C-alpha cells in the first residue's frame, strides 16, 4: 500500500498563511504505558532496576496511574494503558511557536486535540498517518 493510499494528504489551500514551519526545540518527554494494576511492578523496574527518582510535584494534578521520572534533561511519563485501539504512547516535543504549529497542521487537514494544560505549559496532540500520537508543547516564562 502506498503512503498516499494510507493518508489522504490535503494540500495547504490557505494561501494567506505565511510560510510556516515547526520550530522544534527539544524532546520534552516520552510517555510509555503499563497494564492497569501493575503500578508496583512499574515502579520496581524504573526505580530499582533503572535507578530513576520519581518527580513529586504538588502542583501537578494527580492522575490515577501516572508516574513521572526525570531522565537527564527529559522526563519519562508512565501511565496505565486504557486499552483503546489508538495507543496513548507518545513523544512530546517542545516548540517555540505552538500556535503557528497548530495553524500549519490544521491547514493540512490534520486534526489537533487540545490537552489539559500542565502548569507552565500549553500543549496539544495530533496523530500521524499511522495513528502514532505526537504531542507539541510550549513553556510559558
């Protein structure tokens, strides 16, 4: 199957938009999933085997089944797998021009999903032609 058959590319028909590109800064975090009820095993592996320390942030809303770790200058987010067909596993890229990114993606017919804000950052996600979730976020000063 050819790429064009998998994903119906919609050309940018909005000629009023200036030439835009996504200004990637760095990988902010990667999110992986573990089965529901396996939080103890997940903590054991990531803390005892890999030696990671959990990020404890009282301002971060506690999500059931969410565990965050710092790994150098990026974070690892673990969540319970919700069992849906489209996985929530994803990389999150920090960008410097989030609203331009939204306009660019939408001008190509790509649906953007607003995400619950995390203190200090705005974010959204979208799916690539193969249903991989990609998150873009921008920090506020």
